[in-house]
């Protein structure tokens, strides 16, 4: 679920850094998910909805289509 296997470095410290940051992000997201008392699938859907919404608003602001 963390995609820690997909990275393009081969030296020891960058690999360890990538894995440790992925695990840290996982634990932060897991705490938020547990506090909200929702499943991983519901949490993923919520995160995707927020990310897509923010991307659309950002693009609209850049193009001048949205005045917020």
C-alpha cells in the first residue's frame, strides 16, 4: 500500500531514507484514519477527492476561470 518498492536509487542511505519516510507517512495517515474510524478504502477515496478538488481549483485560478 505504501509503494516503497518503486524508487530509482540503489545506494544504501537513499533507500533507507525512502523507506523510513514512506513508513512515517503511513503511520501519520493510519492515525488520521483510526481517529476518523473509517476503512482504508473510504480514507483513500476521501484523500483523492480532496486532491482532485484542490487541483481543479488551482488550475481554475491559474487560468482565471475561478475568482476565489
